[in-house]
C-alpha cells in the first residue's frame, strides 16, 4: 500500500490537478492513516470515461433533479477534460484514508499527466452510491 503511495508521489508529487493539494498533503503527512492505495490494472480510453461520466451527469442532473449540485458540476467538468485527447488511455489510482475520505485519480498513461482527481467523503464504492450523492 505504501509502495503505491510512494510511486504516486515520485511521479506526481509536484503536479497540480483538481484536489492535488489535499491529496498530496495527506499522502505526505498522513500516510499512517492510509487504508487503501492501489493502481487499477485495467485502462479505459478518455472517450469512454467521457461517455461514462456524461451518463452519471445525466443521472444526477435529470433523474435526481440536482443540476445545481457540486457533483453534477464536477461530472460536467470531467466530461470536458476527458474529451481531449479522446483516444489516450487512462489508469485509475485509488487512495482511501481511515476517515473514509477517498480520492480517485485518473492518469493519462501516454502523456503521464493527471486528468482529474475526484474526492469524496465517504468514498462511494458503487454506481448506486453515486446516485445517492
């Protein structure tokens, strides 16, 4: 678990991305509180992520009537970020701390940049959890 955090800090410890100051600060100062840290083995194209988050945005905005919510706006922003470049593969890093604060970090594999970092408290585990948010 700490090896994953070390690898992430080595690659992105000075990078700036959404929620970077909080995530990087916690990885540096609160590593002892880290309950989960992993890099998912699968990859998805940015265009696939854009489509997925567009659907989640619709669910939050239309189905739940929360177009003015923070979650709706974050999903809208993510869709725009994932549209460029659309064919680049993304990896997903997860970090969850013992206070249930979680971070999902989307890494563009070829350009070695962070496309987005989503923070949730408590961290949703399933799509159904996102619908409840």
